[in-house]
């Protein structure tokens, strides 16, 4: 009797392209949510993992829209579901590629694509404060009050959690400078440095007149 011929059957993973963002690189804090849209997103074929403070996402058709507001580092990692495989050529620009096997090799596969970006600190436009203009020798003066930070993008900027340092310097050629209120008789001016703000770069005022 005739013998049946047994032939192997191979079911290959379905090839899909990695999502691609509409913008690359870092952005500067604006006080508003900033989004980047990843096109060619297929929720049936791929999964994703987000990192970053306050990061959020929504799916719109074949796009994944990721938004964030605060200064910080952000990322999204894409992986494929069972039955699918990433297309190896061409690779998307700006993505970190995790390989199984020799990168780009004939028998290698791509495990994931990761995109990273930052929202960086904005620049303040000014800083001001109030200070008592005169006190008597050996008296304890009053610390400056009314610290105000100004910005082109927010009507009010809080100094909560920041490091605020007032520096005093003699204008009578006695040097001084110190962060303690002066008690010796003489003329002085003062300036302030505000550092470690959450969403803004450090700023130092001019010396008072």
C-alpha cells in the first residue's frame, strides 16, 4: 500500500510595524498637557506600558495619544501579543529596540520598542521681594517677605518646596556677604536665589539698590 507523505506545516507570526510618534525629543514645560500621538497602533496586536508622573493615554482609531504636564521623564514601551511579530526593517527612528538574538540577525526577533522623552523646566521671567529698609544697630532685622515669582506661562508660580536663599552684602566696602541678616551698622544690599523649583529653572534676583 502507498505511504502518505508527511510534510511540516509552519504558521508564521503575523508581521506588524511599530507605532511611530508624531514628534521626537524633549519639550519645555508649558503648564498645559503636552501630547504625542503614536500612529499605526493596533490594540489587537500590541500592548504598551507607560512610565512618568501623571502620564495618561487614550486610543483614537489607530493612534495612541499620550499626554503629560509636569516636568519629568516619560516613556512608553510597546510589545506584541501572541501570534504577532515586529517588522525588523525599517526600524522606527528614535526608539530603543530590545532584541532576542543578534540584533538584526536573520533568526533574531524584536521583543519591544521603547520611546523616551522629557518635559524640561521652563524659565522664570522675574523674582521680587519686600524687605525692611532700616533697623538700629544690634537690633534684629526682619527677614524679607512677599517673595513673588513671575512667569510668561502662568499667572502665579508657587515657591512651595523650593530652596530660598537671601544673601546680604555690604555696600561700604566691608565685604560681609552672608545669608544672615546683618546687625552691624552700615549699608547693605540683598538678593535672593530660588532653586529646586518643581517646574522652573533656578533664578537669582539682581542686588537691591
